[in-house]
C-alpha cells in the first residue's frame, strides 16, 4: 500500500512538472509574438546619466518628459511609449561623447527601457510612418491608448505661453 501511495505521489509530481514546463513554453511562445512588447533585452547603464529637461531629435523635434512617442527598443518593433526621463549618458567607448537617452514607459507593458533618443520619434507626427495596421492584440491596444494620450496632451495649452495679441481672451469659470 505504501508503494502504491509513493507511485501515486511520483505520478502527481511528474504531472505537475509537465504542466509547469508546458506553461513555460506557452509564456515563451507568447513573448516571441511581434504583437507583444518583449522585455528580454534590458539595457543596464554602466555610467550614471545627467538628467535634462529636453532633447533635440535629428528631425528638429524637441523631446520633453511626458511626451508620447514611438520607441525602438532592441528586439522589438517600433512601439508606443511615454517619456519618463531624459538624460545625457556617456557612450561606453568614449569619455567625452555624451548622448541623449530617454527612459520610456511602454503602453500595455509594465516595463521601462532607457534607449538612445536616436531610437525615439514623436508619436502623432510620425504616426503614419510607424503604424503597422496588420498587428493585433497588445500592439493595437497600445496604439489606441497612446493616440488618446497624445491627442489629449496636444489639446492642452502649455503653461507660461501667452496668447497671441490677435487672440481674444476667454472667460474662465472658477
């Protein structure tokens, strides 16, 4: 009777191991879908960066903290994200070459990544160039959320900017 119980316990343990292996395979196959943001490529900073308020992109666009952007993290397609921080980071192979980097929080993902600003584009301004209409799932949801955020942000007047002299003042209800 003890042998039967031991065999039953071994079968149960083997079954649990098989289920865990199957679940791991399911998770890894889900990660490889290009409709999902992959988090396997993590960039670790070797040197601390210097925080900055804005960064000039090659197309002349000024990138600021809070901007909704397209970003290209290693191993992923261009993906919508929001700039959490901007910093100047010394390049690994040079002591005097500081380059702008952005810490991006990715839509539909719980991760952030620090990437060079050369891999960042303004979301609304480069929407048509970057959108992949064939993608589904998290990608489609990420684009929807980013579009809503970007449109809302673009409709909010910037603090400190005075209206043009030709614009009439609007009544403010308090």
